[in-house]
C-alpha cells in the first residue's frame, strides 16, 4: 500500500479547508493508499509557480522524507507549470485532487460507457500536463484499467500529444455511438409513459442503498433480486454507472427510478463534461430525489455542492424532494419534532416527514412507504381519478389500465367492466368515451 502525504492550502481563511482535507484523505483511502501525514498553509493568494510558498515547498520535502511517503497529493487542481515545478523540487510523484478522483473513477468504472467516459476525462486532464506527469503516471502502472490493458504510465511513455488527441477523437466517436444507444433506451422509457424519478446527491450519501431498498419492497419479482440490485458499499464513488429500475408500489403509480453518479466538492470539470450523457437521466427526470447523509456534520455544505452541480448540468429547475438518510445515526435533538426522545426510541419514531423532506434510514428500510407517498404527491399533477365503464369487447383497455393505472375497484357489470382508477391525464383523454358521470 502506498504511503501518501496530503497538502492543503487555506486560501483567504476559508472555514471549509479542513473538511476538504479530511475528504481528500477519504479519497486516498478509497484508492487503497495510506495517509502518512497531513500539512497545510494559509495563503492570501496562490503561488503561481508552486501553488504553495517556496518555504512551504521545502518543508513539504522534509516532511515527505521523514514520513517515508511514496506520493504527495495536493488538495486542489494544479496547473501544468505548478505540477512540473513541484515534481522537480520535491523529487516525488505529485497528484492533485482532480487526478486522484480520476484515478478512483478509473478503478470503479464497469460498463463500457463509464470506461470510455473516464478515459476521455483522463486524457483531457493529461494533455496539458504531459511533461510533469511521468512519475505520477508511472506509479499508477496498470491500476486504473482505463487504458485498455495497459497502465496509464506505460501508455504515457508510448504516446505523444498527437497520438493522444487522435485517441480522444476515437473515444468521442465511440461515446457518441454508446450515447445513441442510451438515447434509444431513454426514448423507449419515455414512450412507456411512466414518470421518471432520479436519485442525486453527494457521494456515499446512500443513493444505491435507497434504490436497493425500494427494489426489495416494490421492485424485483421473486428470483430476480440479484440481477436487479445495484452494488452498494460504504465508500466514496462505490458506483459510477447509471441504473434505471421500475418501481411498482401497491396502490400507487409505478415510476422509473434511476441511480446516478455521486457528486463531490471540487469535482473536476472535465469529469462532469465526460459524464454528461449518463447524467441526462437527472436532467430529463420529472422529479429529483436528493439523498443527503444526515449523519455527516457537513451535510449542508454537501447539499450546496449537489445543488451547484445540478445548476452546472442545467437540472436545477426540476422539482426536488430531500431525503435525509442515516437519520437513525444522529441525536434525537437533531430531528424536527423529536427533541428529547431517548436514543433507544429514535428508530421507533422514524420516519419524520416535513414538507418536501423525509428523515429515514434506507439501510433499515425505514421510511420507504412515506417516501413513495411523497413521490406520488409530487407527481400527482399528471393524474386524474375517474370511473370508467369499458365494454367487454375492449379487453386491451382493461389490461392497459391494470398495468399503468392505480385501480381502486373493479366490477364486472352486464354492460362491461366498471373500473375506478387514478390514471395519467393523457390516458384519461384517450379513454374519455368510457367515463361515467
């Protein structure tokens, strides 16, 4: 396991720089690295040549030697010149926050589309930094899997800028083909008429756990659970691939629920660009569910990061629900309306519903019914309740409504099938000739 030294900069006395450094440590651990030391410097402005001051550079070099580290990681994006200068002065492989996140994405990518997207982002990052990346890329030798079967360091030694640009063009063509396939799938889902709901939020907030909880209760048919579940683990960026599943709660309208890639503070811009097609699920959703880790003391800042990223994606105008996950891990005084409740009674008093928010525990499957009701309420504007008398000659209409509407009552009368349903307004218009009263 590689030993790393983390270096941060407190610019203009920002209060969140320590939180950012803690998160950098978690990112390093997610990349199978051991944090051997942490240091930072308060700065009024970034040093153009080294990012940190020259005296601090010498201090970092001594500290790296004392801690016997293999890599030095900076908690900010470094310019090509800064990376080259630091590489020469510190005589150690240098990574910045963007490179570390890209490395994690490369390790986690599973689908063809995710691997292509990550490789595009990595090449875009590498192009202006070719001179200073020799040692940093060599240390990653085959770990990422984002360059076919060759390590990023090996690939770097073989490719010059011209070849990298050619590879980028090839990748973009491949991504366009994959994007066309995804667009076909998306159009098929739109044609189904089912509302689309997307899970968004900070990485490791519990989106995949929530999706699996919904599948356990309202999704997979018997025997299909293993295939329909998504990977979940208590780690940053455990999953990258967007997954869409049909949720069919009893006595509620069915909807399509998608799990999207998590966001993080200082998410590299080229990663957001590379994952645009994947994030289309969020951009085109009828409703967003922002999953928040309520047990994290910095959850408000994480909400702000998510909202800002959604704004960058032009998805900030979509209706949103807030799911305060892991509420079973917080003090009762932190929950609205539960002040003074004993810790042992906390779980019994969950979930808490207030406005557009639900305080719940996806892991313990607490609050799923309340969430479904809130989703139904948010989407209800597109539905209408009515009673239809459908002649026996139109059995197709009966089958369709049983599949796509909430059916409250069914009566087999002499004239036909009488059904009291809550159906989509478009379906109401189509079957208006059968409406009673």
